C-alpha cells in the first residue's frame, strides 16, 4: 500500500438537487443531513467514498448555500475556491425532475472557467419523470450526463464509469484492496480463503412471509454456536455473528447474518409492508457481501422479488435465490424450472443465478446454500491477474472479432480488473462509442463463464485513451 493522497471529488450544485443524498450514498453512512427545505444550514463535509473499489474523498458543498439562492453563485465562488484547488473532479449535480434552472446555467458557466474536470450528474433520474431532464443536462456543456438516483442508489455504476477515467489512476496508488461500501471492516479483497475475508456478511431478504425469520431461527438454532448478538452495525439493522460447521469439510466458518426481520420490527408501522420489504432489503444489502433472496414455494416469483433481486445486483452484491417451504411445494420440478426461467428472463444482467430449494422448517438444503454462499463470495472477491486476463481477452477477440462499422475496425487493446467485491473490468481501446452493446455483453458473459465469475454481477467499463 502506497501513501499517495486519495483523489478529491467535490459535489457542486444548487440547493435541493440531492447533493447531500449523493454524499450519503457515496460514503455509505448517514453523515449529512437531508432536508426537503432548500438552504438548511449544514456544514461542509468530507467523507471516504468507495464506488466499486474506486476510493476517493468526497466533499459535500451543501452547507455553503445561502438562504438567498440568488446570491449562491457569488458565495459559492468564494467558498469553493479553496476546495476546488485541491479537487481532482467535480460532480455537478442538477435535478432531472425539475429541469435546468438559470442558477444551474450560471453555475455551469462558472465551472467552465475553472480547470477541474466536471462530471455532469442528472439526479432524481429514476422513472419516466427524469428522462427529459437527463437529455436537457447535455446542454450544460460537459458531455454525457450521468443519470442517477442518489436516493434509490441507481446509476452508481455509470458514475463509476465517468469518474474512473478522471481519477482512476490516482486512486489506484492509494490501496490495492477494495473495501465493501460500509467499510466497517475494510479487508482487502484479494486473498484466497475466507479466513482472510472475515466473517461472511450474509443478508436474507424477501417479501413478508417468505420465511426469513423462520430461516434465521433455524440457522441460529441449538446445533449452531451463537457467538453473541451484536446490534452495532447501524441503528437500523441487527447483525448476528455465529459459526457454521460446514458438513462437507467439517470446517467451522464465521458468518455475520444481517437480520432484516429484526429490522422490520423497528420500522414505522405506517409504512406499507410491500414497500417495507424493499426498504428492508435495501438496508440489508448495504451491509452484505452475499444476498440470499428468499422466495415462497407456494407463491412463486413475483414482480416484487425481481425488484429486490435487481436492486441487490445494481448495488454490486453477489446474489443467490432460495425457494423456501420446499417441504410443501407442489409440482416441484416445474416450479423450480419455472422460477429458473423467470429469473433469467427478468434479470437479464445475470443469467444462471444460483438457485436452491430449501426448507426453513425442516432445514433441508440450508447447508448446501451456505456452502455456496462462501463460494460465491470467493469469486466476488477474486482478482484475475492482468496477464491471464489478457490471454483470455486475446482469445475472445480472436474467436469473435469486434465489428468494423464503416470499414474501420474498433480496436480493443487490453483489459484490466479495476476492482473486486464486486469485480469491475476496464477495456481500453479506440472507437469504443461504436462498439455494439451486444459485443459488450459477449465480453461480460465470457468473463463470467470462462474466468469463474458465475453468479456475480460483472461490469465492464470502456475507456479510450485521451
Ligand atoms: P441538497 O440540498 O442538494 O444537498 O439536496 P438533498 O440531498 O438535501 O436533497 C433534497 C431533496 O431531494 C430531498 O428531499 C431528497 O430526499 C430528494 N432527493 C435526493 N435524491 C433524490 C433522488 O435520487 N430522487 C428523488 N426523487 N429525490 C431525491
Ligand atoms: P418472514 O415474514 O419472511 O419473516 O416469514 P416468517 O418466518 O414469519 O414465516 C411466514 C410463515 O411461513 C410462517 O407461518 C412460517 O411458519 C411459515 N414457514 C416459514 N418457513 C417455512 C418452511 O420452510 N416450510 C413451511 N411449510 N412453512 C414455512
């Protein structure tokens, strides 16, 4: 580990566009206040941020806002001078729902007079309501806007894609290992053997009545050694550390279970249960390395399940699916195959998710499921050496060369793994904007199948040298 300074990324934008929310999202903790009222006085904050292993210091400028938004640019000019000097990139946040305002344009003009590289971010872009605003954000003049929902955690991968070319090299010197976003025990992700990875952080999520509480009780039952409940991770979640003896090898392995059922009891009763299970899942996913989505065999796969699964994958977590209540399942094989097909269809980003049949009531299938969770974490945490990666890459390109639109071949030069936990790859080349999505998928599928990243959300970023 070298002692290079982490890159600084400053968040800039008019009041109420979601700067604090983005800051919280990047830092992974509730540090900054979020308020519906624009101009609420806040302090400027610094935080350690990690996106997919890209580590940087993030600076929230929300507190620099005047009560009178009209004077904001002047005040901002004064206040940001110092920080901008040390900034390696600026995230210029606008509100995709509200559209651009004169103040946004004024900030844009001012930013253009600065030397710092600017990434335009169109926040609140979730759903249809944000679409027009994202297009409009092109007109800020800083290139392709990153559509983001800071609140829902969508688009963070795109943000990574935009930041990486600017600060990636600088960040690389900082630390080789990659922390999980909560960084609550920042272990390097490169070692083999889960002893080095610490306790497996496992979250069991699913709709109400899928059997989560029953499953957790079963796992923590008398044949398991409970090493002490620990309500420390945040005030919103409950983690239990325990030890599981793997019957296939006899090894004792540490697991930290994130108890979403416990979390639910603490939540406000006014919230609808439907909504709540997604909110629960989101919190649990934040802390987990591996997420088990628990389905109910008597209910099958519903839209809500896909939503939770998609969210876990978006957040870069390793995901597995377990069909619970298998003891009372009817037409077992067609049920299993039906769910398998619906998952592949509904979650196009990861084909062939590991799928298990379990019963929380009888305990059937649980050891198999836990064994698999450790294996999946292993590949989620694995780093492929650059040489081996490029041998695979050369073969993949030879087997299926990239197209030559207009007679000019797209050149893909090499590939590196930019992070682990989850695995991220960067492909360097030229004319990359011409590369069809289908070719990107070809590479992603190849990485997953041939380099041992099954079940893991793999992302590939394309990068042209400047
Ligand atoms: P700041 O003044 O720029 O720091 O903005 P805040 O982070 O305080 O957010 C202002 C308001 O926008 C709050 O009500 C947030 O909940 C909301 N908000 C933030 N991000 C999003 C988002 O991605 N989508 C939506 N719909 N609302 C958001
Ligand atoms: P949660 O809301 O996801 O925590 O679900 P619970 O653990 O409270 O379980 C909901 C219902 O499903 C309860 O009546 C459980 O007894 C039942 N249940 C849970 N697991 C199983 C199982 O493996 N088999 C059967 N037959 N019932 C189960």
